[in-house]
C-alpha cells in the first residue's frame, strides 16, 4: 500500500491501493432527487448534492428521509428566528440561510426544478408553540416564469392542517421591493414582512416574521390557526411524483 503522502484523492474515495487497477472504478451516481438518494440506501436526513435536469454542477439540498419514508427536498425551513426572511427580490431569487438551519432554497432553483421536470408534490409541516403538529399536501406544485408564479392544485383532503395555499394559486411572488400582489392600498410584502405569493393579502404567510404572539406579519397558516396565532416551526418540502 502507498504511503499516506502518496494517496491520490478521488471523489467518493479515501485512497487506492497501488496494486489495484483503478481504470474500472466508476464515479458516484448522479441522483436526480432525494427520493433516488434514499432508494440507494442513504436513509439519514441531511445535506446532499443532487443532479436534477439542468443542474450539471449539482445542487446542494437538505433531504428529509424520514417523513413518509419517501425522500423530500426541503425548500424552506423556519425554526428559531436565526435568519431574517424580510428580504428583497434578489435575495429570494438566489436563496439564503443555512441548509442545516433556517433557509429559502431560492426562486431560481424552485423554478428550474419544477417548471420543466415532470410533476411535483408539495408538503408543508407545521408545529405550534404547544408542540402540536399538522401537515398539508398538494399533488400539483410548480413555480414558473420570471415572476415565479405559483401553481398549486390537488389539495390532499387527508391533510391535518387544512388548505391555506390554494387561495394563492396563480399569484406572482412579491417582496418588499417588488409588489406583485393585487392589494390596492399597500404592499402585502411590506405589511406582512416577508416574501410570498400574496394575493390581497394572504391565507398563509410562512415567510413572515418569527416569534410567539398574535401578529399578522408573523408566520401564519390560517386553516390550522387564526391569523393572530404565530406558528413556531414550519418546513416546505417537494418531491417528484
């Protein structure tokens, strides 16, 4: 065996013995989504690089391998208020935060993932300040166009959180510096302190301010709790279907 100083670094390998023919070794598979990573035996939730169509250099994502045992790509997470979600169009476009904590995956990434690559399912997990949990699923989710228009249909009636997103179907994404809502009197993004597919203004506001209390500009899911109850934790997840 070679000395450690002579080891050749290869992607996915620690070293090669000097008497092994490396010409037969293959590069690691390029999984298109978290579901394929899970099917390959990686059952631990965490950060992985996937290679969906159009992502030749790969895309780092957080994979939830536990919920329903199917492998979800997490596209948003709120849990402790460590990241400010009251941001401008450019920030939401490219994404921000930490994949291991609070983050937004980025509207460009959401569009590239869902606009042309088959059909996608959306799941939203919620937790209140009393540790009660609920979820909502939609079997048809897509973000398309330069204004990141939300397409969301086929609400799963078995969901426990109720439907607070269908009302936003067809809306463009709005931020504090790009008002795309249909509210005539003000900017919903400025009023509710987040970027979202506001109408006039919302039935859900998962990118609002973090905190416990009764504030309309905080994290809200109306069908589960009132607009004066602020959600403690939420996560948005997608997978191909």
